[in-house]
């Protein structure tokens, strides 16, 4: 998986909070940096390990972004994105890769976290298949055929403790996203509903500390799946 795809995956789950030293699960004030250990395991038996760094760059008033200033983040792979917060939740409003001339607005705005940040709160946002692959076709990546898949998110817990390489973090939200993608599996099993699942942990004053993505294919003849884990190694 290319680093830009990993950064995009992370960008879809990144949150923010406006201004000052924050105790919220979504700090975005300038000067923060998160280093993540990224482990991708395929059902074919391969394992890839990478490191991803994400930095906060503060407020931006880019003319290409409607609605006024937004909080900007950038990954070390070159992907940038802009977010806003209001009383209804956290939203991504635009994104940009190094290949883009200007930020691309999200229309409609992409919900990152819906308020209130309490157990049971739900929302929808689009996702794609990051790990499901076709075994023989080219391109193998299914995300090119299905770039926008509806995923339902729910806050499942609001006071969990999470341990990652960076340490032990209390008072964390656990958010789970679920979606189904119908694909042709093989001549015997025909069409199958393939589950896509994401679980994220956001901790007060730190942000995203762990993310688990699962896209199993159960070794189908035409499809292979896998899992990806992001764990916080260090932050400031």
C-alpha cells in the first residue's frame, strides 16, 4: 500500500479542536506532531511496516476553501486537509495532495465526529476499500471501482483506556465504523457482501492513538483481504 493511501486513510479519521491548549480528543493547534506505527497484514501472508508522521499547521484562510478559516494538517507523504468544528461536530472541509494545484472542497462536508461525543451518537461518512484486492485483474485495487462507500459510525464508548507504544492513555472515545461492499467472489459463491470495519480511539488532549481497519475476504478465489493497524509511537 502506497504511503499516500495510508495518509488518506488516516485523514478520513482525523479530528480537530479550535484554538489554545486543548483537553479535547481533537487537538489541532499549531505545533503538534504524531508519529504512527503502521502495520498492514494481507491474507496472503505478507506483512508491511511503515511510519507515518502527521503535523498540525494551524489555521488557514485559503481562498479555495469556502466558509472562512479552517484548521490544517499535513502528513509526511504530502497529503493536506482542512477541518472545522462547531456545536454539531467535527467536519473535514477540503483535502489536497502534492499532485493537486489547489485544495479540493468536500461537498458535502465530511463528518469526522458527530456531537454530542457520547455513547450512541451515530453518523455516516464515505469510505473505500483500502485492503481488498482482486487476485488476477488489473488494477487489483477495488477502490478504483468503488471510491465512495457509505459507512455508518457510532461512538461505542467514551471513557476507555488505551495502551500503545507511546504510552497509556485514559478517557478515550471508541468509535466503530461498519460498511458492506457487494462483490463477485468466485463462480461457486457468486456475489458476496464484504464487510469493511474501522475502530478508532481518540484520547483527551492527544487525539487519535489507535486505528484498526479490517477488510476480510476469507481467502476467496477472486479476492484477497487484510487488516491495518495504526498505533501512536510518539507525539507532542
